[in-house]
C-alpha cells in the first residue's frame, strides 16, 4: 500500500529535494490545494486587472472560482463565483465588463457589491439579505492582490504588507496597465516550478537572454571552484552591492533583503538587485524598454526589486514590471500566468516596443517550462532518489522544502 503523506514528510532529508510522492501523487496534490492554496495567502492578480467600475475577471483555483471586480464606487471586491440559488457559475473564465452579476440559469441578479438585488418568483416572504454572494478575504498590497480562502487567514501577511507597501509605492502599480500577458502550462508539479524559479544554478546554461541583465553571482557560488580572477570579480561585486544598497536606501529606496521563510506561515522574500550591463531593465540590451517610467520614478538606475511568494515571483523596475502567478492544475500540470505592466498612459509603438519589453521573460518562461517538464519526467522515473541541494546556489530551495514540510505538518499531515 502507498505510504501516508506523513511517512513521505518523515522521509525528507534535510538539504535534499523532496521524496518522489510529494511531487507525483494525487492525494498530495489535493493536500497541497487545501493547505497552500486554501489556508495560506496566495497572489491572484492586480488592481490594474480591473481598472474601471464594472471590470471583472475570473480565476479558478482547483474547484474554487473567484470573481475579482471593481464595484460602482470604484472599490476592489472579490466574491465566490457561485450563485446563492442553486450554485450555478455566474461569470465565465477570463476578463469581462458587467453592470450587474446576473446568473444565466435563473436570472438571480447581484449588485457589484455582491448584494442580491433580484430573485424572481421566490415569494413575498423571501429574505434576499441572507443570500448575498460570499466574499473572500483579500489584501491589496501596493496594487498586488492576495487572497486567502480560509475563514482564519494567517495574520503574518501583515509583515509582507508592511515591507512591500513602502517598496512598491514609487512604482505606482495602481496606475499601470497590462501591456502583455502569457499563459504557459508547465508539464510538471507546481513545487518544481517554484524550485526552478528560486535558483539560478541553471541560468548560465539555459537563459542567455536573462543573463544579459542578471548578475549570476547574486544567486550564490562555490568560492573553491573559482579561479583567482573570478573570485576577485565576485568579491568586488559584493563590495559594489553593499555600496549600492547603502546609496539606494540613503535616497529613500528600501533595498536590503527582507524575508519570511521557514518557521513562518506566509512565505516571501524581497530584495533590490543590481541589473547587469547597461543596468536599467530586464531587456535584450539591459536598457529601459519604456520611455514613460512607472509611478513617481525618475531614475533608471534603481535595479530590480524582486518579490517571491509560494505561488508567485515579481520584478519591478523603473520602466516596467513583470508579475508571474503559479496555479496548480494537477500533480503534473501547472499554470504560469505572466503579465508585463507599463504606465497606464504609455502608448505601444510610441513609448515602448512590445518585442523589446517582453523578449527576455517570454524566452525565459518558455525555457523554464521545458526544464520543469524534464525535471518532472525524471522525478516520475522509478530510479529517482532525492538529491542534495547545493549549499552555495540552492539554499532557497532547501528553505522552501523545509517550509513546505512544516506547513503540511501544521495542518495535520
């Protein structure tokens, strides 16, 4: 008989990848949906997904369907996409514009606030006030929308909000628009997707476009394997980093690492990274892709503020931002939805070239999809045994795996 999930957690060795079943089994997948995508905070979208009253978009997470919308007063709301009559879906997948939420089945009609306004043929004694749409716990953190589907969401989301409100403020995400979006289905488990994103051990051999603007040593290195010249270069970069962070923070731009990983409920890490080469943006030549800068930004030399979560990664630069969301579809399939944000008044072909804007992360996302697929096929092989993480370049993977095991145990597995 298959071992229990608890036995799989017990089998995980410190400093090593997870046991096979934690990546491949259906019961583990269902546990992941329950623990990490129901009882923890997850990133689901952006304030600029719904820029005007009546704008709405639907996102499915497992069997749960959510409507992100802006109501008639201009406020963001998130409600369950379930009619309070007999449960029909109200709105189809994707973006739409609505004046009311009308159930296609029996025409029960809801205000954009979620209040039930009209329920035909239910009798004069029917109390509409008891059948409003169910709302969802959410936080709008500097224009990034996080939800928790639990009635008791982790309180330490306050720390993420405290750190990121200040860091995101200059980028003015509430005044951006989505210039481009891709949906890539990776043929691998969602944890392999996250692990792949949290290390750059693989970058030099697989991401030539990204490596124009990324500084590889930022993601760790084994000093014993470097030549004397390369070691001096790495040490010089570390000195430059300390100087640059001091200067950035002196100018009012928080930049030092801030993280909340193993030992906490809400998982995140943020840091302002140096951009290599021309130093302006993650583009084919590392120069800015958009002439009209984001928010209140007046400089192009402020690097890349990255933010990781357990289902997302984000890059914020002076000229544009890139956000990626991870949604598990099955034990072996994962949706990666990536959006490129520019100032809401930026005009394609005038203020930016779309190819230059999207080239690096379109290529990188496609390359990562192939890597995750290869990884998952290997993990499914009977010969798979969890291998050791590099203590120099994969520390964040070990931290993520440790956090993952901790959180499953905390929920009774």
